[in-house]
């Protein structure tokens, strides 16, 4: 559960997200800003398991981005948190437990009693107030610095563009537009009964399109070659989405020492790297058995995975971001799939 009911992602009269006026917008909800050197395409997606654990899924995304492997799944974080009513301060304590460097920005120090007007929060709010207020009171002694202030969308965009920051942000799920969050007119929203707090990872910013890139734990999708192939083989992909000019080849390789066969997906730069054709464990050469354009292979084999195949162009804003930010390959899943174990 969030501490402040505000949102990023204003929709216009036509229901479509509008352009970002970052220099004029102020983000007044909770935000956990994490200082780390990242690549946007290296921020994994973690699917929430239940209706309440989206905040824990965001923490798990952060831990995996940082290479912290102490948690296998969301259930491990649930055991540490010991509650299913998650507030931003709970996420802060989890991050602090794993020695993650972050800044906690909020405009409400403690539980916000105004949530009693919302049906989503009414039942458990009174039980949470004492616990949440106690966590805020002990935060400084626990080593958690809480800044009582708003933060502008311009500030968030600047930090993201530095390549040294990602954020866990509180948004209104009913106003959330995917795959990108636009931020034109950030408004206070905690007096509206339909508000439903939701946490997402904000991990990138597109200057040309003035849009934030997010990872939404409620979204059933997969991005990138390896995760897409893995979920295809699991039978989890319902719609396979591929850039029409994807320049990746599928190599079937045989180890000259062990005789084992492996499959690699290489772009032009990786094709000239000879280390991709040598087995690290045995130092054996990987002999090419088959070499096919991945696009052609998908066309010939997608039906084996019980999915549909759709091509996208990079001429639209959404298509351009998909190609540049996600490598031009992904899929919509028919059910949540955790690829971390593969």
C-alpha cells in the first residue's frame, strides 16, 4: 500500500497519453531513487505473483539489476517483510537490508489517513497506521534517510539520463499507460475513491519522445532475445513480436570436444568475436552446424510454440522505442513466467 495517492501518466480527453512537460511537472508521490550504474536493457522484468506484491516485485527487479542474488523469488522478500500490506517505507527497509544505496522521497511522513475514503485501503488502513508510523519513526536509527519533499519529472529524467539511477515509483494504476509512462500534468489524486496505488520501476527516459521507460510488475510481457526464447520454449508466449529488420542470426554450434550442441543468437558485432565460437569450459571449438537469420527461423517455426507472430516497424514512436530500447524482440505472455531460473 502506498503512502501518497498521486500519479504519473496523465491521459488526455482522447484517452491517449500526452507529451511530457518535464520542466513544469512535479512528482508528489513516493519515489525510491537508487544510485547505481545501469543499462536500461539490463533491468529485468519480474511478474507480480498476487494482487498485493507489486512492490516486492519491484524490489526484486532492483536486486537482480544490481546482481544481488540472495533472493530466489518474491516469496523470500515476503518472509522478510512479514506483511501483505506493503507501503513504500516497507520497500525502503528491504532495500536497506540488502545495503542498496537509495534516496527515499515522500510528501507524507507516515501513513496518510486520507486513504480511509478509498475502498481499496479502507479495510486494513487502521491496522497499518501504527505499524507504518513506527517504521517512519525508527527509520533514521535504521540508517534510512527520508526526504519530505516532492521531486520534479525533470529531476527524475535527469537522474535517469545520467545512467546512474533507477527509481521505484508510486503511480495510479488506473492512469498507467504501457509500455511507456508519459508525464504531462502530474496531479494530486488521493481524494478520488477510484485511486489504486501501484509500484513500477522507472529505468529510462526517451528525450526525443519525452517518455519514461518502465518495468511494470503487473504486465505479462517479455523483452530481449534470451528471455523471449526461454519463454517461447516454455510455451508461455501468446504473441511473438519482432522488429521487421532484426539483424540477428541463429547459430547451431557443436562442441568439438564434447560433441554437445548449443544454440546462440548473435548480432553482427558478436559474429566477429571469436570467443562466441569457443567453449569456455573445454576450450573446444564450436563448429557451425546451421546459420540462419532469426527472422526466417521465426517465420518457419513460430507455430511450433502455439503463438502468433507479429512484426513491428521502427517508424512509429512505440516501434522505435521497442527496437532501440529492447533489441527489437519480445512477446506478450499468456501467463506469468519467471525466467530467472533458466
